[in-house]
C-alpha cells in the first residue's frame, strides 16, 4: 500500500564549487555550502489566535528574517500626500493591469485578519541588500534595508495600534510582511491605508539617503494573501525563512531556473521551465489516474511508475487529480525526475515553490505549457485536462526529443 505520509527527501549531492559571482568581501574564506540540503528551522511559531504577545527579534544586522514587535514611533500622516488614503477597499481589487495586485472581492479589508503582504521595488532594483553565501545564505542589508526595519516598520503600530507585524523578510528587491489586523479598522480606513503610509515613509527615507527628492522605492500597488486556514501561518513563516536559500539556489544554478518560450516539441510551440534535457532520456512513463481505476489497478500502476523513477526514468503527466499529484510528490521526494504539463505559462517572475522548487534546483524537473497564456484565473476545464494528458502521453511515447 502507498504510505499516507510521504517519505523524507533523500540527500542530494552538494555543489562542488562556489560560484564566481559572489560578493567581493571575504570571498576567499567561503566554505562550501549546500543550499539544497540547508533549510532554516523555524520552531518559534506563535499560536494562530488574536491574543497580544511579544515576539523576540530573531536578528537585525546582518539579517534577512525577523520576528518583530515594536514600541511606539512617529508615522507620516496618511491623509497627506497619499492619493489612496481614503479610497474604499473595493478600489484595490484585481484590475488585470498590475502583476502584484491580488485582492479578494469577497473579503472586507477593514475587518480583523492576518495577511501576507509583498512589496516589490521599482524595476526590481536591489535596494535593500545583497545575498551572502557563507555557512548559510542571508541578506546583508544596505543602509536603506536596515533603516526601513529599524525606523519605518515600527511606525505602523503607532498610527494603527490595532495592526501588528508578526514577521518580516527583507530581500534585495522585495519585502514580505505578515501583518495582523486585530480589530476593525478606524472609519474609512483599511489595510491599503496601512501599506500606503508605510510606502510614504520608506520613500521619504530613501530620498534623504539618496539625496534625490524624486526617488521612488516600490512598484505601484502590492500583493496580499489572506491567511485564514489551519496551518497556513506556519507554512508562510517557513516560506519567508527559506527565501535566502531559494535565492542562493537560483544564483548557483541559473540554467535550471531558465524560462524558454516558443520551443517546438512534437510540432507544438511551448513554454518550458527547468531542465529541458530530461526530454532526451529515453525511458519515460506516462502518469494518469482514471476515475474508474480500482485501488488494485492504482497500486500496480504506482509501483510501475516508482520503479521507472528508481531506474533513472522520467515520469510524465499533467498531475491534475489528487492521486496524480500524490504520484508526482512521491517521485520528487524520492529524488526521481518529472516532466509536468501545465495549463498556464510562465511569467517574468515565475518560479515553482515547495518540493517542486528543490527538484528544479537539482535538475529533476521540467515544466511544459503547450498554450500561449501566462495567467489563468478560472478552474481548469475538462477539455484542457484531456489536451494536457494527450500531449503528456505523446512525450512519454517518444524515446528522445532533441530541442
């Protein structure tokens, strides 16, 4: 029987050299670092409730991740200089014009809740620091990054005493905040006002540091995720903690995170992401689980698929249904290779997450989208499922595909 708990991921080989594009300081003393096996532990996760509590600062400088609790501080007047200070939450719903916007039309952003907020610098400029890879990866913060943490973030809870910052992650070109709204926002205020005020303060600070009165730090708008399901908070805190390691992987193995467009595969123009040379491995198995399959049939197929992976073959499929996803996850965690057919393409800033990210870093993943679209907001249709499965079978049936 297939175990209900997937096995722990096997060890992957450590990189045999440090890349040449590390920062200049102390390069000669850098020890070998295995970013695939290194994972930041985060065992100090607060309970998911609305109780007030202090969270000990994890680190400040050099620092990449902090659990934060702040004293009172000054904060800019949100009604001055902010065109969005008094707009209702509805004005923040997805417009389709900004990649970062992600508003939930069913949610009232004036009410209590917990949010993951992401702010990205204009043109992805690396203003907040740079990646250092030594015994473990971290972000060496710039003056701007340090002062945003120590001066601007504390001001949020001053002007909005009902808003608490639970965790921050300052990366070179973006900032993540996990923010709790503990009670209903004041009249005509919502979470957008909190972000607007924070951005105003950061811009004011950057203009002083850069001596440029017109300097702007962030792209317009921001991304939010509502954290409201069991286990979600722990998942996102660990995601933030793991951010420097994932950046290290992308820097050390750039070819494995490369997007390619209009690549022809079996006569179709495709978007691909990951290790395209997996197409050249002759042993492939098509993975699909039909609704009518009995448990016995599923178990037999599962053993065949895992045997293929164990002997260096490739599992190919769209991995749409829960059972198909379980096969994919089992293969990835067992250090096998996977070609995954996707219904959506890969935008400029696309990257996989979780165990799929690590599989990509190890060269064990190729994702293929045989369609032109890069984004999808609707549930996948049966027609698309059939097309993906048919194309996956075509790929699995061909020994090698030189592209």
